């Protein structure tokens, strides 16, 4: 079952990053929108596999943050579908609550920040939530946060023996870097 979850979650998140890269490389606004819709939809499709893996390893911070990322993913999908300003505000609050809950659950279970895994989980939490949220809002800064999440997740998955997911995170990093570089080139090198 672990292998199936790794392939499902890994492939979905890798396809998400490929679609982000394609969206940033699209010259046509219509194609950019199409790639973004695919990206957010695929992201949501891979979410359950990641949550199951994180829960099975008692990675509570990562599991709840990943779950809490669903509202940010939904925001990205809604923005891609309808445009900016049409996303529900309550989704932001739900995502923030998940971070606090995940941190509290991990601190309770481990009696504080006591393991290297928790440090990686905190980096995943920051990278995933900030990256997903800022990317949903079309900010290039989101890609930098996603890079932090990719590297941290690759390390955590490697430590825990999920080699498929660890490799997938490193391959995804290539597409996140490409998306970031494409966005910055398109914007004339200015930061957004």
C-alpha cells in the first residue's frame, strides 16, 4: 500500500509542478489559465495520499498542514477559474487554523520540538503553506517557499524510507525553479 500511496501522491504533486512550469511558460493567457486549472486540480487529487502517509508516520505537523493546504489549493483553483477577488475569505482562516492545530498536536505528542523530523516538518509547513498560498495569489515569492518545502520534504521522506517520494520532491524542485525563473523573466526580472 505504501508504494501505491507514494506513486499516487508523488505523481500528482510532480504533475502539479510541471503544470505550474507550463503555466509560467505560456505566452497565451488562455493557456496559462488552462495550465493553472490543471495544476490546482492535480494538486488537490494528490492530497489524500500525502495526508495518509504523514499520518501513518505520526508527522502531525505535516499532515495537518497538508490538510490545511486544501483551502489554499481551492483558492488557487478558484482564482484560476474566476480571477482574483472571487475567492472565499473563510478558506484563509481554515488554512491558518490547520497550522496551529498541527503544531499543537506535534508538540503534545513529542513533548516539544525534540526530533529532527519535527524540524523538517516545520520547514515543510512553512514552505507548503506559504508557497501554496502565495502561488495561489500569483506571487512569484510562492515559488521560493515551495522550494523550501520540496527540499525539506525530500529529506524527511528519505529519512523515513519513502524513496519514491523523496526522489519525486527533488524532481519537482526542478520544475518549481523553472516556473520561478520563467515568471521572473516574463516580469522583466522584477520581484512581485
